[in-house]
């Protein structure tokens, strides 16, 4: 008889599971919030500028689109790319999962553009 589970026990456990799942989903959504992304972009921009030589610091700029807050424009000189990528790599472990995945994709896109520009001369 000790193994019997009542309907109310089952419902309580199911409610707890659903609440935990809803919390995780909400956390993922928050990780892709424009304000969260903007804060991480500012931090990455600042770290990259600190690590870059003086002559490259003004060649690292991130601009958030005022009309589309989920869109960011990265203006980075070719020579500054390694400093930006290094800053992203440094920040990744502190980011929420969804934000981390987003910036891993950003990093990949930066390298793709860098390699295209390098191939063109």
C-alpha cells in the first residue's frame, strides 16, 4: 500500500514539474531580451576596447537599432576582430544559456565575415 499514489499527490507533483519547466522557459526568454543583449554587447565592447591597442579602440563599435531593438550593428575593423572574439569568449561562461548560444552564433558570424574580407584582400 506504501506505493499507492493518490490523484492529488500526482497533481501536486505534476504542478511542481510544470512550474519548474515554465520557470526554465521564462529564463530562456529573458536571456534573449533586447535589454539583456544590449547589456552584454556593452560589456563585450568595453572588454574588447580595454584589450585592444590604443589605435584600434575607436574601431570597435556596437550600435543597437533604435527601431528594431533586437538588431545590433557591429562595426569592427579587421585588426580588432581578435579582441572582440576574445571578449565574447571571456563573457560566455557568465551568460544565461540562450544568451550564450546567441553570442556563440555572433562570434561565428564575425569570423565568417573576417575570413571573407581576408580572402578578398
